[in-house]
C-alpha cells in the first residue's frame, strides 16, 4: 500500500459546498470507514524560506490536506468523490509520498 496526500486548493467555484461542515463530516466519515485515512487538516499561513534570502509569505493557494493509503494513484483519485473542494469545482492535487 502506498501513501498519498491530497492537497486542497483555494479555488472553488461554489463556496457554499466547501463551507458546509456536514459535507466535510460525511466525507471524513467515509474516509475513516475505508480504513485508508491517515489524517488531515486545514493549513494556515506560513513562510517560504530560502537560505540567503528574506522570507516571503507562503502561497495561500493550498489550504488543506488529507493523507491516505491506496494501491496506486488511480485508487487514490477515487477518494476525490465527495471531497467538498472537488465537488465545489476546486482543485485537489494528488501526490504520492515517496518512501526513501
């Protein structure tokens, strides 16, 4: 089983879907029921740090993440169904966490 992270972007078309806490509760409950959910959170503001340069504000484009397990990236994408950001027309970036 591989690990994946879903990055939720702040570019939704229908804000009412994303702001509906019942939708999030239902979505997270379905992830937990799958046995493949490993956690997640909203993401607040931050800084971009680069040696020898002044810090800059982090992009507000990514505002949340979900970590889960799946056989492959196609299986990970199946967890987009019901995701309020995805359902609201927003971007959800699916990335594999590479074991080193």
